[in-house]
C-alpha cells in the first residue's frame, strides 16, 4: 500500500497562541490525542487556565480597537494573504487533517478547498454586502444611510468532525468585517487547529486579532461568559448547542449555533439507480458519517425499494476501509474511540428495537497495523419503522436505515414530523413535479434535488431549522448579522 508521505508521526506538545505569541499553559495539564487510523499518540494539548482564557480575550479586545479602524482595503489584504497561505500549505494541511481526524485524503482536500472558498467569500462580503446602503433625498433635504459596524470580540468554538471547515465558516468573516476572535477547538482534533494558526502567523496578522486556546468544554463557559465577548459561533451537537444558547441568552449575547441533524434521502421510482447509488455512498459514508449534512435514512418510494436496497448493500459492502493517506481508501476511521463506541451503541439500540441488520460493519477486516484504529464499516438497517429511536436520532457514523414508503407525501410527512431536526433532505427523481413539491414542502434548511449532499457553496449560508439551529444568523456569509450591527444615520440639510 502506497501512502502519501506523512508530515510527521507525532506533533509534540502543542502551544496556545495569544496576542501574537505561542505559550505553554501554566496549568501543566496536558492530554494525549491519537491518530484515529492507528490508535497511536499523535500530540499532547494543554488545558488552559481561566486566567489564560481571559488573557486571550483581553488581547483580542485590545487588538479590536485598531483592527476595526484599519482601512478596509488593507484589512482585506491580510485576508487575501491568508488565502494564498492556504494554497501554499494545501497538501500539508490536508495530510495533517487526515492524521488528526481520520478522513480520507480526498475528503481532506475537499475540506481545505471549501475553507479557501470561505476565505474568498469573506473578502467579497466585506467589499460588497458590508458596505451599507444610502438613499439620497429620501425626503426633502433629508438623506439616510445604513452602515454595518463590527461589534468586537467573538468566541469561535469548532467541532471535531469539521475542524477546518467550521473554522472557515466563522473566522475569515469575523476578521474581514473588523472583529477579532478567540478560537476554542474541539480537543479531539487539536493538531490541525494548531497548524491553521501557524499559517495565520505567516500572514502577519496584528497581535491579538486571532487567538487560540485549548480545553474544550472545560474552558468554553469561561470564554463565552467573559464580558468583552460579544457572541459565539458554534458548530456541534444539539444537546450542547441548546445549553450554549441558553447561556448566551442569559448573558444577552449573539449566537450562530449549528447543531445536530437527521437527514433523509428520497428515491422515486423514476430515478436512475446508476446515478443514485454511487452518490448515496458519499451521502451516508462520507467522513465516516461524521458530518451534519450526512444522510441517515434512505426512503424508497414504491417498487424501487427491492432493487435500490440490493444495489446499495452491494456497493456499500465493496467500499475499501483503511488509513486515509492511502489514495485508494474510500472510508477512514471514526475520529475517536468514544465516537466509535457511540455508533456501536446506536447499532445495538437498533437491534434491540427489532430492526434487521442487512450489512454489519462492526468488525471490519483490516491490516494488523490498524488493529488499534477506530474503524467501522458501512452498516445498513432494514425493517425499520418510524417509531423506532434509530429513525429519530442521528448515528453520526456510517449507518443507514432503509425504509419503503408508498408515496412522496408519506416521505415528506416522515421528514417533517418524525424528528425534531431540520437540517437537510434530498430527492432523486426525473420528474420536475416531484422535485418542485419536495423542495416546497420539506421543512429543512438545505434541500438536494438529484444531489445527495445538499452542501451550499461558501457564498451561501448554511441553512438549518428546528433543533438543528439556534441563533439569529447562520454561518458563512450570513455572519454579517452576527459580527456587525447596523447604524442608521439620518441627515438634514439646512
């Protein structure tokens, strides 16, 4: 097996980045993180002290005063240089992401590319959307202007499943709009977050504009509660998101909280299964199912059920598992042992409820050197019913539930009413009427028409509804409404 050359096998003790300098935490508490494919240690990360978190916020607050006053074109030059540095370090970042997270190299490259697109989008937004509006002579001798002003310091809390993409969904936009940030990454993927800040350091941002602290949930309440923090950008589970939203509400702060999901794919009888099945593999198993836009339930309408099931199971069983630095691998490991155990518990719950396991990925065969890795193969449940727990909650792993329904209306009712999530849903059909009814009636934020993963481009917000989202602004370009507030100027000429 030919692997891409690894950057390193171990990244040592990671440091925090505060006010333009790298620091060891004075807590002296370090925890080990592992390469998901091998189960072997890959780095140690620190747990920040509350006073170190406060120091990071204070550095960001001090930097904000000059950063917001910097000429827009000059501020955007920093952001654009960040884009150039991401291109320069593209392969390195992708490889580290594979080692740190467990995804395949193809998926890692896609994540870095998406992040670059977000950086580009942030530059465009600052020059266009954020320029404000002006109406001359709105009334006799009266002009009126709307301007967007940056609010200050924001906490950005990134998840373990999309550590780079989540960072790019908030940080470039915040900086382009004149805000400053303190980033608290998920402790399951600390290495790639560290390298992002090394790239940012090469750009030469002024000290304090962007800061990095480690500690995860142990420090996030301290970070968000700091009186100088204006709000939070977060991507994670609904349970944690709801708790965070409650805290932010009590503190009177702003939030963009992207939470959990239970996503469905509907396949109509007229769909071309030669097109559908390969796309289903990416939808259900991409990033080993650890993605908020990943699919959970496959709804077959009418007579397409048996043939779709046969083809989907056969194609799923052929997928190659392994270390993501091998270009031929199609499915990497779960990110952590805990994440793998949660999916195993989900599978057991389905069996206990009476669902039938028609493809069992719990004990995949791999090379001996990956025996300690956190691998799960594609897993498919049949004979599921809407009342089952596994039809309502997400597995966040490579698990699919397949169910037959008689009509599109039945499928839409299941999507809208069988779960409290509202993230995404897709349909495969050649009938424009089916497609139109589906997109108009499903109560989700992202809709796919003959697209298995309804992933918006960077210059669109990420839509979410119901318990999949909390806050007043979605991520990406919609963060204009998170990081700024409007000021209306009415002027009268004598």
